[in-house]
C-alpha cells in the first residue's frame, strides 16, 4: 500500500489567497462592471530593466553558437555572477562574504523551504506572527509541527508576536530556540530592523547555538542609511546566520526566477554524535544532488543588475514602487487611518479602524471602493486587526485606488 506524507493533511485548507479570490469572484459576479484594483498579492508589475533584457538576448545568441553554447552549468551558479554579488552586495557593505559561500537558485521561496533538508527534525523553530506563510507551511510539510489549532497556529512552533506596541520587531525569547526566521524589510508589515535589533538576535543566536534564517528579499527598498541590508553587517553573524536574497523584487524577476542563498563556511550545527558539521558542505551536497542550476540566460540577466546601467535601472524601479508606497501612506493617513511600513518597504500595514476585523475591513474596502488588499489575519493570528496594501502596481492604479478610498470608504 502506498502512503502519503501525512504532514500535508495538517495544512490548513482555506489558505489566504484562494479565499481572497473567492470573495472577489462573488462580488464581481454580482457586480460585473466593478473596476477592481488589486493591491493584494506581492507581485511586481513593471517590466524588466533594459540592461537585464539586453543581457538575456545576448545570452540566447551565445546559446545559438557552438563555441559559446552552454550545457549544464555549475550547480552553485556561475562564478562571474557569484563574484559580482559577493563584491557589490556584501563586501561593499563591509560583509565578509566570499563568492564560494553564495549559491544561486531559481527562487528564495524554494530556498527557504529547501533549507530544511539539511536540519534535524528535533529543532525548536521560531517565527514571527504575522509571518510570510512559506516559513510555516514548509515546516508543517517537513513534519516539524503538530496539528493546527483553532486560531491558525500550529502546535510545536514558537510564535513571536510583532505589533505596533513592539514596533513590529519581536521580543527576543527568554528560552532557547534552534532556528529563527527573520525577514527585514518585513513582508507583510513593511517594518525594518535597526542594527541594534539584529545585533541582539545575533548575540542570542551565538549564546544559544541557534541559527538565524534571514530573508532579505526586500533589502533594495531600504532608503534609510542606518538600516542594515544584510545580517552579515552584524559582527558574529557568519557563525549563526544563513541569508536569502532574490532578484524578484529589486529587478522584477518574479516571473524570470533568480535568487541566492548565502551559507558561510564558518557556520556549523550538531550531528547526532555531538560533532560540529559545516552547513556549507551539506547545502552544497543538497544542491548538487537535487538541483541542476539556474539557466545560463537568466544568470546573465541577473549579472546585468550589477552593471552601471543595471544599477541605475533597478534603483529607478525600486524608487517607483517606493513612491507608490509613499502616496498610499499619505492618502490613507489623511483618510484617518493609522499606517505602518511603506518607507523602506513596498508594503503598507494598516490598522483597521473602529475595531473592524481584518476580513471585515477587506469586505468593506471591496464593496465600497472596489479595492482589494490582504487581510492581516491571513499572515497569522497576531495580524488580526491589520491589513496589507501592496505598492506593486501602476501609478495610475495607486492614484485611482487612493482617490476612491478618500471619497468612498465611509
Ligand atoms: C517575494 C518574496 C521572496 C522572493 O521569492 P522568490 O521565490 O525569489 O520570488 C522571498 N521572501 C519573501 C518574504 C518575499 O515576499
């Protein structure tokens, strides 16, 4: 008899985005001409930078010539790309990261899930609440949790609430956890972490032999020069942190697919016999076995991000979304709403007014203004009473959505 991975049955059925789609569909069926504007899902809308497109076209030409044709590339990614990342993203910010410690992949989402392959089943795992759902669901699938409780939390996970009272940065636990997921700038709250906050986490991780899984997918959106872009800007992080980065949000690669994971060679964890094992070796083995590298064409496109033109174009792209975020913050504030984030991140985190639940606010916004956002409660129990508005849209749609909220929300 064939059996299944029963952990999949623990996953909660009514996942956030399908439920949003269901409610929008119901509304549109009753109001077929409703001019819906979606400020919900965190996907980019603007075209790929020209530098990236040109590099990819050139790479396609390379593939058409026997002399420059490429078959399987290195599983870890081409060295010319890893070297640019090491020097421009890390060493330029004072991070002691070498090209050999960088692994190119086809996405941060998969890396965040796949990384669990190299860790034991008995680790205590901490996530913030609200949180990017991928961290939680991949741990459920891997059998690292118990069943789902009524409030949506899973047995066995440690939830660290983040809210306006703690400035959307979690209180460092007073007990030991082994793996900690941190995401800064944060999805969904748009919050950032100061150097002091990250230092407190690194100190905690060093004191408890824990490992931080640091998701820096939105680092390009940091405009405040005092905020760290990488966990490796903090002394000691090489010994306790893995960092995930992606070209999805800075260069619009959500449909193109390229990302990277940094596993420092100094990072170790315990084997069953008590010995220390280098995680780099395990991740390298894992990737070499289960992954065959990112397309040459795409890696050339990612490399172009580091050219002078690519830097200017990605900067302009990020500035465009940040300007959207600024407009959203200003307009919602003048509509009397309390907003957070949206300054060093493409997400605005709104406190629902008058004690409305996240879903009540969702319905009200949909019915009164035809604007779709994301209920905060979908990111975790502590997201209840909040709402996420994404800045990933055209200027026209952002302006129109804000106009409607100004005129018709109440
Ligand atoms: C968008 C996003 C990513 C990037 O995922 P890709 O698979 O590289 O597109 C990673 N983490 C968070 C929190 C994100 O929102």
